[in-house]
C-alpha cells in the first residue's frame, strides 16, 4: 500500500457535526496550496446506486464539486447496505474488506499530492464489522483530526473519549475543528476551548462560526421531507427556504412579513394568499422562495393555471400545515451536489477559519508543541 503520499483522516465526535462540510472545505483549501488532492471514503452508510455500484453520497458531492479523477467505486469501496452487518456477523471477512480499502486508497492516492480520508461518524463507528474509524485510520497509515460542534465542556469531553480509541489503535490525533459555533459566543469559545484542549495536549486547528445559509433547506429537500410534488417550476428546486410562514392570515398581513427567501405554507383553497404571492413574485419584489400547498388541496382551475404559468415554485403535500412546518424545522440539512451558494460559503469559511498551514505541518510531523 502507498505509504508516501501525505494524508489526513477526518472523523467526528457525533453524526451531523459537520465532517463532510470540513472535508469539502479542506479539499478546496488544500488544492490551492498543494495541487492534486485525492479523496476516499472507505466506509459509507448513505449511498446511491450508480452503474450497478453502491456509491457513498458524500463521495459524489466531493467528486461533483471538484472532480476527483478516479472511479467512484474505487473511492467508495464499502457501502454498509441494510444486510451488510448481519452478513458479516454470520461470516466474517475482515481480510477481504481490509484489502479492498487499501487497494482503493492506492488508486485514490495515485499521482496525488495529498489525500483526504473521510470517516463515518465517531471513532468507534464500524467496530461491529472490525473496521472502526480508528482502525481504518491505522490501516491507511493516517493521522486524524476530529470535527465537533461548538461549545466548551461537551466537545472537550467527546474529543477526549474519541481520542482514547484512536490512541488504542496507535493513531495520532493531531487536532480538532470546532464547527457551528454561535457567532455571539465565538471569541469566548475560541479562547476557552483552546485552553481546554491545550490542557489535554490537543491543538485547536479551527473554529468555524455557525452559518444559517448552511442550515437552510432547498425547495427540493423540503419537497422530499413533506412527501410533496412540484406543481410547477421544478427547475427552482435549488432555492433556499430561509424563512417559513404559515399562510393562515389575511393576505395583506402575510405579505408584510415577507423577507427574501420566504416559503409560505398554506392550504390550496386559500386563493387570496396564492394570488397575492403570484403578484409579489411578478413584481420581483422580495425574492420569495415558493409555496407549499397543504392537505392535498388545490385552487380552482383559473388560479391553478395562473400558478402554473407564474415563476413562483409551488409544491403540493398531503400533510397539514403544522406537520409540514415541524418537518421543515427538524430537517437535518445536507449540502448536495450543485448547491453552489452553500459550497462557496463552505470554501470561504474553511480557508478563513481553519489553520491549513498548521494542519500540514502536523501531518508532516513538524513543529509539534
């Protein structure tokens, strides 16, 4: 297996801490500094089928954004499909899986200046089939960084717990990136989390502030979450829903609450709200995001025609307005291929808030404090 190409293993302390976001940002920042960057996600749990192969969704995101120039099946070697764990427990085949991962890494690292290895969750994920993140990092000869959510006490506790498993496998944890730090607490967290990690001998390599743009779902994601269908303007599925309003009031009062990116949830028989929204979009006034018509109610033929001929995206859903609003509020929003506004923001924040030079020095074993 390739032991020459520099590499970093990116893990997280919990699901949805921002591991893929950091990997995406690091790829762009490292490419600027070093040139040819490789990527591999050895074990994936969220995948799609492409040309008969199961490929991890995060791998597709990285490849679509940057172009990895390697077969997707090679850089996403193991997909944990529903029967995977049961089959492994019945008939363990660890050696086969290890060879597959190491061979895939060789292909990912071919003619590259640096390789990002994205893990799957915390250090212990994958232990059930003998391929925890910590062990995979060891198998690939990689040092590791941990991504965790902003704060002081909790992230320090979780990093200490994860570090113990990495150390057990003989993997060096070179640093931590704090993600989604509340802007009003940024300076406080930067100072005291840095001191707290220093007491454990762990470097704080980055503190990334929370950015609401990354938490806003697209219309396409909303449509899926509310079991909806587009009535029109499907091409606008990338629009971000920055604010949700329930259209249960008089149209004039509702319109006064609009801000850019507003998504209105209203019954399909509230034709006053629908027509007012169409009118507003026609004036190109405030950048309305779209409509969700709840309870499978649709307006009469004339209003429906006006809606279909307008530039206002509309979705119909069988759910009631409260359930729709609740589902949107509780969504776990992932960055998807083609989400240009979010991807651009991730690149900017990674370059600004992660100490890339220090990370590279630690990967090379230089300047250890």
